[in-house]
C-alpha cells in the first residue's frame, strides 16, 4: 500500500533546558578529551545515550564510582545525594555538575526548610535517580510513594510535608494532596513540579487533536514520557508510544492520514526527525 501521509513534529517537544545543559557540557568536554565518565544514563533515552557513548561517554553506576579515582565524572540533570559528593572528595574525583537548577532548588528546600523531626513524603518513582537524590537530602528518612495505596499500611504522623518529583503529573499531585487531607492529615504541600514539563500538557493537548494518528517518541525509562504520553492518549485515542523507528507498525495508518510526532523532555529532536523521515518514505 502506498501511503500519502502528512507528517508534522510538535515544535514544543524535545529536550528541556536541564537536559540540553547536561548534554552540551558532555559534548564540550568530549570535543577535546577521549572519554568522560557519567554517573547513570545522561538522559532516559537509549538512542541519545548511544550517540554520546559512541563519542566517548562512559556510563557508570554507583558501585563503579566507588572504585574510580582521579577522574572527571559528570553528574547528570537528575542530581545526586550528598553521599556522592562526599565520595568524590575521598576518591579525588572532579565532578562536572550538570544537575538541573529546578532539581537543585528542590533538594535545597527538602534539606533546609524543615525541623529535625518533621516527616517528609515524596511523591515519586521508586529508584528513580532524582528521587534517590532527594531522599538522600533527608538521610533516607523521607517516605517515597508512587501510589496512594502504598500509604495504607504506613503509620503517618498527624502532620507532614508533601513534595513531588519534578516530572510528575500536577493533577495527580493535587489529587493526592486532597485525598490525604480527606483522610484527616494536616498536609503542607509543596508543588515542586517543573513547569517546563507541566506546561507541555496544554501544548500537547492542543497539538494532538489536529491529527488522525500520533506517534509519541520516548525512552521506556522516562518518567515524564509516561506522563506526557497519557496526555496524548487522553486527547487522541490513536496515540502510539514508540522508542525508535523499529517499533513503527505501518498498519496503524490509513493512506492519507495526518500524523503528529511529539516526545518527552528527554527525546532528542534528531530522533523525531528520523521518525518523520521514515514515515514520509513509506
């Protein structure tokens, strides 16, 4: 079947400033050095990680960091716990800190705006790099939860402070706050969701209604990818989540479809361009 698709990329999609900052920093160093260590995936997008590892970026985990001495290590946009900075001092590591300013501000608030005995709750994804860094600001005392049901069996004090991972859904955050207040708790809620992410909900909503089909391009590990894809699906039921061109099924399309391409804050523009090119040549 010969397709005659009209394909447009959402101009508001693609890297947020935190990711741009981290990748620019890595590329500047790799332009005149053979390699650079990076603690964890520089961005939750496998295609972009591969592009940078081909240039000499070496992704390491915390265990490998323990055994590293006298090297340069990039801290990605998600930020790190205080223990990482302590280890860097002990191992004579030079940290190139590309922590996102929004995340740093949140870390600072969690660390410095509370009494010693105040209970902190963080609405976020278990094990996510940003959440691990946030919990580290509380010496691991904060309670992390992804879903309200997780708190059913937890004995909470009458009053506590609620924070959110920066890439979570604003609606869900306020729904959780309301539910906890309904359960009789006194909740001091700090909306710490990044507006670069949450402002995209409205942009996407306006974008996806203009197309027959939507291809949402994102890495599987991306937290904001899941949130933003849900927005697409809500306003256009014919939305498909893909990570690369290999996952495209041409059976999704009719001959003269208008197709919109959009992505997460961790989706590179070159990848969305590649998807567009693939569709136009089929």
